[in-house]
């Protein structure tokens, strides 16, 4: 074979080997093949996951990947359609349904640090002085901030049998503050307080709509009726909602037969109306409903039904604006989703849900209300004048999200002296209340009458003791004239916090606090007739 033939043969072999390599590589890379990316029946998503499972270079954590896919998919819907891992689902259901042993807080863990989202009213943490926004650094001897401690491990460290103690250190405003908290049976009660303000006016504060709400409320209202109640101040400020059926039952107590309470409707849910049956025991009671920017969901259903039926007066600030119907879908691994299937509408036709197409704006809506002055000026409320509706008696009400009160009460920002702010940052008032309880435990814990409690606390001269405690414990001393400016506002708070350690518990707290509660004062002073 001559030299040219050898060159030709080598060239042909190169072509053949190249073709074989291309064919072989095609088995792995499949560069020319195209899959059917049809979006119907989630085909594209399923194909992607199948390809990842069949061809990905490393081992796949299918649980982690599935959860991430679910979270990402639901995030494209509305703000309240969410995936709940087992721990979150259990906590969510426990809060609304029963009791548990622990310290009484809810927290989230962004950026590897547990941040207190809320402190359960009357629970061990609130009595100790933990506050919303606290960053939890240590639990016992274990540092949990910045250590990638799993959230369920944090929960297990804080939970424990009633009566046992746990030391917690939090970061608040750059300062580390230690707390020793005695764990307790955390009551998932919803009626925080129920008492008579005067001979004919009752007061009930409801913190959430749990499975026991209707039962607790009717027991409280029956007791107040027996004490002469002709008028009720119903406080649902800060009530973020809960079970719809409980809100329906409460509305039914006040409304006449066939009065519409609410209706719900969605693309895959036909309209469903809910009307009163006329059997309610409180149809003749004059009613004032107190709401604020944290009143949401079931609270708004109640306030909207009362307002649209001209059954009572709504006082406070515009409610949150959550009017979506969540349907639970649970899985065998203990996780679940809460899927929005419909919207709630008040009897006049107002959609309770505020707009959420702009996710960022929705997330910071409350902040925007502060920024625009809505919390302090009624004229700054962003009313959607294009959504005009009318109550049963023809009064004009507006849609656009949330319930706008009949009487606006601004947030009071005039009493926050530097001394007061510094004490708040370090929870000086709450730790002082614990200090007083430790010193006067034997007497304080026996008191069950509010008049006796008020006289007892007056005799303790709490003002002098508090100023001494603030200086020695936290190094906080009021400037000249500052205490005189702060005293009228702070002393009811101190009495309320100390009084909570008596047998009256939360009743004492709210009764003392009424002295500085402008919304309650407005409710008592108004003679507005529907």
C-alpha cells in the first residue's frame, strides 16, 4: 500500500471514529432531542423532574428538591397559599386547637437566627418579658444563633414539662438580655379577658378564632349578661383570625334571622351564602367592635358583617385585608398545604382581600401605612373610591381591602419619651413586674378582687420602686421632667403587668390598661346611633 493510500485510510478511520464518538456522546448529552414541553397537566414540570432523576451527575435529595419545587410553585399564587413542613403544620394546628407545654412564643428562623414573631398572651415568655423581634442567641447552654441549628431542634430545646425552667438569652437592639423562664401549660385560649367596665357595659377581648372560640365567648357573655350587661365592647384588635365557622357562630349571636353574614366564591367554588338563623342571644345588646391593622381574616368577616348590617359601630383603624379561603390538604408525612380556593365577601359585596399582585408592596403594606400617615390621620387612609357599596340602611362603605372603621382612632405617638423608649428596649417594665412578684408573691398571688388589687398596688408605691429598679438594673434614669411626662402613661402599664401575677391574670392586665386605651375610651364616649 502506497503512502497516499495510508493517508486516505487514516482519514477514513478518523471520520468513522468521529461518527462513533458523536453517536456515543449523543446517548449521554442528547443534544438534538427535544421533549414535548406542553404545560397542560404539568407535563413540562414532570419531564424536568424525570430528567433530573435519570441523568443528574450527583445523588439527589428528593425530599429537599420536592419541597423546594412546591414552595416555588405556590409562591406564584397568592401570599397565603403555602406549604407547611411537618413541624410548621403541627405548630399551626396546635395553636388553634389545644394546649402544649412550653414557653409560649412563635418564631421564625431567617438567616440562621430565631426571631420571635409573637409572644402568646399570658404565657411564660410574655410574663418574663420576651418581645416580638427578639433574636434568640442561646437556649440553656446551647448557642443556637449562627450555628445552623434546625428549627425543630430549637423547638425541642424550648419545649419541656410544665414547671421546669429554661434560660434564654436574646439580642434586642444590640444588647444581650438574659431571661429565666418557667415553662408552663400554654393555654390556646382565645378570650383573653371578659369583665364589666361599668354597671351596664361589658368588655370582651378575643385574641384568635380557635376551635373553642364560640364556647369560650358564650360562657363569657352569659356571665356578663348575668351582671347586667346592656352594651358590649368587643375587642378584636390584633386578632389575626382562625377558623371561619367560629366567626360565623359569633356573628349569628348578634344578627337577626336571614341577615347575611358573608359569602364566598371562587373559580372552582360556586357562590355560597351564610345567613343568621335568628337564634342568637345577643341581638338586643348594643355593640362596639374594636379593630386595627392586625385584625385579619375571621376578625374581618365579623367586623364586615356587623358593619354591613348596621348592627354595631366599628372603631379603630383599617383592618389588615385578608379575605382568602384556605383549604387544608395534608400528606402522610405530616406536611400539608393551605390552598386558596375562594374569596370572602361582606354582605354588601365588598371583597375583604386587599390586592396582592405586587408581592413586595403586599409584604410591606403595614409599613407603607405608617409611612403614608394612615396610622395617625384618617384622611391618609387610601380609600378606593371606585369601589362604593352600601349597608342595609344605605350608609356608604368602601372596598379595596380590609374594613374601614366607622370611627377612626389614631395611634398615639406623643407619649414616647426617651426614658420610655429605653425602658421598652430592655423590657424593664416586664422584668420589674417579675421582680415585684418575687418580693410580694405570698400576698399578690392570693388577690382575686380587682378593687383589692388596685388598693394593694397603690400601697406599694410602684413609681418609686420602678425608678430605683430601672437605674440599678439597666442604668436608665429619666431626664429632668421626663418622669412627670411619662408617669401618667407608664403607671397603668406597670400596674397591669404586676396585676397579671394575681389570680385575676389577664383580666387585671386589661382592666388597668383601659385607663390609657384611647380606642376603648372613644367607644365608651360615643353616643353615635345606627
